[in-house]
């Protein structure tokens, strides 16, 4: 990682964020079975300096701690709901007013009923970029590929190895 960041500029902050993501992706492994953190050890320190393998929470927590040292992110946990869970027909639809480009416009949103379990839980970070707002940044390398492969196997649609 470069040591020449101007964190007072949007470009400098963006470069720092990208370098942190590249560092994590290049030096740590995403696994669904990382084991437990030994008693008395810090969760993030153990991941960064010893285990070097972890879940999305390891990557998001580590990225958040590194980027917080520069006053940048927030940690987020939520659910990633694959399109395969949505049934063919929405349970309802309603008109909504949406603000975009400084103006309001009308749109119709479809609403679906889906069952979301812990298997869809995920962690990521968000960073604030001046003039843009909060941007989602996923520090977990290969998450999307492994997640989609796991969903294909779970739903019986096959998948690549």
C-alpha cells in the first residue's frame, strides 16, 4: 500500500479505500469455516495477524478498523437476498414518489414475500464520499462467487466448482 495518501481529498480517500480492499483480498482467505477466536484474543487482531482466514464479518470488521483510523467508514450487517428467492408474482404493488437528481418522480414498486434465514446474513462496510454520500464497499474477497455457487447447490441448480 502506498503511504502517500491525501485523506483530505476525495481521490486520496478513494485510493486508500481501494488499497485496503486490495490488501485484504490479496493477503487473506474467505472461508465459511474459520473456527473460533481463542479466548482472550481480539477478534480483529487474531484474524489480521494469525489466522488470516475468515468470514465476511472478519473482513468487514478488519476493513472498518483500518479505515476508521483515517476517519472513513461504518460497519454494517444485514441480509443479501438472492433473486432466486423472489416468487414470480409480487404480493402487492404501490405507487411511490422517489427523489432523484433533485426532483421527485412517480414510480411503481412491486412487493414480494420471501423467507430470509441466517444463511443470507452478511457484513460489509460503508464509506462516506463528499458530494456523493454513503457508498457500500464489500471487503470480503470472492464473496459473491462463493455465495452464488452455494445458492445454486442449495437450490439444486448445479453450480461451478
